[in-house]
């Protein structure tokens, strides 16, 4: 393993988003905090409880998951796409770094950003709802798995995209709808048929439910389903990124 090269790339990717904290950290925290205030307190005045939990506390895991997904994806997607458009990715491909080292450095930096924003969002919400976590280890494991998956997915989308329009297509028309329809602000069992059945085909639902189990101690689906599903998606995305980097797919032209 090229330890020096790996650490250098990881440091570069981490410092890249830390140099603009207002855009990469403060902006998503403020946006998510507004969701918490609007939905948690405005709507929470009408919906007192869901599944025996106060509504304002019920939506906290979903908002944390929203932060993890968006920031992990955006970090790798933007970094890889800019490197590809500027041609600097070629320098990394010819450097003595293996495809595994490249994808690990990009992914780890994205996980750091996702955890940073997600942790701040949770702490802001916890001021109003309490700092207790039912299953801390499960929460950390699930958050880590989801961050890795969407960081890898961001690399896949960035390498595949040829234009900014293509890069923005996935988060706008795929990730955002799946996230908002994944039980962030509501419980899936509240939906009438056929929407309740259709929602069960949404993988983000099981990710949200898994994190909700970790933080609140209860969920409508088995947390193991979410963990296994996330693990499978992570493995598929990891293999796809490794193959793309190893072959220089859309990167060497």
C-alpha cells in the first residue's frame, strides 16, 4: 500500500471541503435545521405523536439520514467530476496508487463530511429532543454503511456523467425523491394502499428505519433488512467504482 500517497489524497480531499465550511457544512446544517423547525414544531403542533414517540423526536433520525446521504454523495460526486473535467484525474490514475486506494481516499473524505454534518444536525435537534440514543453502536454502524454507500454511488455518477446536467440529474430526480418519500417525515404504515406497498420498494425507507431503530429503539421494519440491503448496495457500488477506475472508464479521454 502506498501509505504516503493515500494519506496525501485523503488530506487533499478533506481540506477541499473544509476550506469552504459555509458551503459544505453550515449550509446543509441550516437547511436541515429549518426542516426540523418547520416540520417538527409547526406540523408537530398538529401531529403530537407517531408510534408513541413525539413527532419532533420521530423525525430526527430521518433528518440525520438526509444529511448523511446528501453530503456523502455530493462530496465524492463534485470532487471526482471537477477532477475529470479539469483533467487532473489523469495525474491520479498514473500515480502509484491502486484503484482501491483511490476509491478509499475519496470515500473516507466523504464519510468524514457526512458524519460531520450529520453529527451537528443531531446535536442541534438533541437540544430540543434529548441526547439519548437507544443503540449507539448500531447507530454508528448504520450511519457508516449509508455514508460509504452514497459516497461510492457519488463516484459512480461522477465518472459516468459527461455534463453538469447529467451530474445533477441523479440527486434531483432520484436521491431527493427517494429520500423524502423514505419515511423521513412520516411513518410508512400511515400511507393508504397502494402507496404503502409501493413505498416498501424504496431502499432509503429501510435505511431510515434502521437509523431510527438505532436512535429511538424502535422501527416498523427489521433493522437487519436495512443493514443487509445497504451492505449489498455498498458492495455493488464498490465493485463498479473499482472497475471504472481500473479501466479508466471515461477518465482517460
